[in-house]
């Protein structure tokens, strides 16, 4: 049994999600379930106890009278999985940071952390996170993560999140590392995506507000700084307007107060309808062509490695059905009336040439919130990348804004 660190466990589980969402294994019957069972057994320290009977019962729904001498399903499927893993790592997974293999004659998975991989190396700089769960008043189970120490900074959830997967990705890891080195960072996956409940009846603006309120009540008994990004901007504004006594500082980045359909403009409606159709036909496709459109909007200056990780994140973060439900709700979000009621210090930041959300939306947000400060960041990327000056400027502005004045 390997003594896996918390960082390695997060990386291994993220690799598992990447593989089961990939074209090689995703549609291969019970194979994703088999791989999950083997990996979780390894992480739980139970890999040495794996045998044909246990696997047949736990994965393939055989009864307690299973006889491996009569029923060869486990041997056959283990052989298929061994070959599928080889196929995966000689194609789409050739540069992945973690390698899974199944030695012949064994039921346990061998896990190899590739030395020198850029993702593995950067992972060491990310403070450890702790995963927990809470339940909203309508029964939705919400996953949340805490990392770092200091004054609490709660990030309102946004679409395309997976607490474990994006925690060590080249797209997001510098965000969580940078913020957790300065604050006690709290993140969560809202209902319908990531590690939170996917099968939920209510995906709506009100439901997202309840998710935020529940995480806040669970993790921060006193005041906290609230960060809203992208879709999280109107949710954060609505929360700060409804619970002003809970928010000490409001930080808004990269999102509008209103969704694209809230204004009822024909041009916006046509663009939204086109992108929705791309979601509908391409979200679960093995080819990344459809999802590449979205990646190029989020960070047009990204590298191929970042595009690949973001493409995988789209697939593992939620189902096609939930992606469409999210899209429809996002289009109708409207916190314009709430903005005028904000009475907490507010910082609005936005990339000057954001390819996804125009900078004009940030001006509108700052003008709508009494006393809000507006900061423009020199970037074309909706998700700021680690190497660009805009990222360090973002961190400096947040640190200076929250500063040492922390009212309780």
C-alpha cells in the first residue's frame, strides 16, 4: 500500500475523472465503474484484498454464489481494461501527469506519478485543501473545500467547477494557490456540477443563492470577504444585498449583473441560441471541436496543455443536460436591482479585452453599486493565466482591498 499524500490523492482522482470522461473508456460499458473501484481500493488501502469474487459482486452485480471457474467476466473485463489503459496512454493521455496500469496476474492498479511533469511540479505550491459536504434546505448536497489560513474569502460558485479536478489544473491551480496563500479560501461546487449533487430538481438563480448561503453559514460564522467571478457575479451581488451583515468586502471579477437574455436584445438572443446549440450537440462528443469554441472564449491566449485540461474539465464538471440547464439560467440572471442596495466596500475588476464578457459590463457594474471601485486588467483572457501581468495585478488588488481591516 502506497502512503499517498493529500496532494497525490487529489491528482490521482483528477486523473481518474479525466480517463473515464475520455473517448477510449467513457462508453466502454462497465469499464469506468471497474476502474473507479480499483482506484478507490488503492486509495483506501484495500487493493491487496481485491479478488475476482469481490469485484464481480461490487462492480458487475453478481450474487454471493459467484463462481470464477464458471463465470469469467472479471478476467475478461480486467484484460479489456488493461488494453484500454494502454490505448489511452498512447493517444489522448500521452502527456498526462499520472499513469495507471494493471500488471498481468494482478487486480490492483499500479499508479505512476510522472516525475518532472509541469503539472505535478506546480502542484506542490498549492496549499492543501480539505473537502467536506453540507446540505441545503431543499436537500441538495453541496461539496465545499477550504485551503490556506487567515481572513475568510468565500468564492461564489460558477459554472464549470470541480473542486478536485480544477484544484491542480494549469488553468486554475494558480488561482487557488495565490488566494490560499493570502486568505482562508472557501470554494464550492454548486448544485448540478463537480462533486455536488447532479440529480437535483431545482437549478435556478434562487437555488444558487441558497447554495452560497448554506456554505457561508456552514464555514464562516462571522463576516467574510465575498468573491464573485463570471456567473458568480450576480449571485454574489444578490447575496450581499440580502445579507449585508455577513459580507465585509465584495470583490467582483469578469461577470455582468445581467445575463445575455435579460435585456431581450435580438443580437444577444441569437448569439446565446447559437452557443446553446453547440452545447447540445457537442458537450459529450469524444471530439473536442465543439468544446474548443468555449475554451477559446475563456482564454484565447492559452496553451495546448491548458486547452486540453479545460476541455476535460467541461466533460467531468457536469452532464450535457445540466450544462443546458445552467446555460438557460445564466442567460436570465439579473442582479441589477440588487446592485443599488449594496452597502459594503466593493471592488470591480475586469480584463480590458475579455473575449467572453465585454469590459463595458464592468463599467455598468461599478456604476450601479454605490461607491464601487473599478480596476481594469491588461488581458484578453476571461480566466487570467499565471504568466500574464494581469494575474499578479489581480492578486495585489484583492490583497490591498481586503487589507488588514477585518470588521467582525
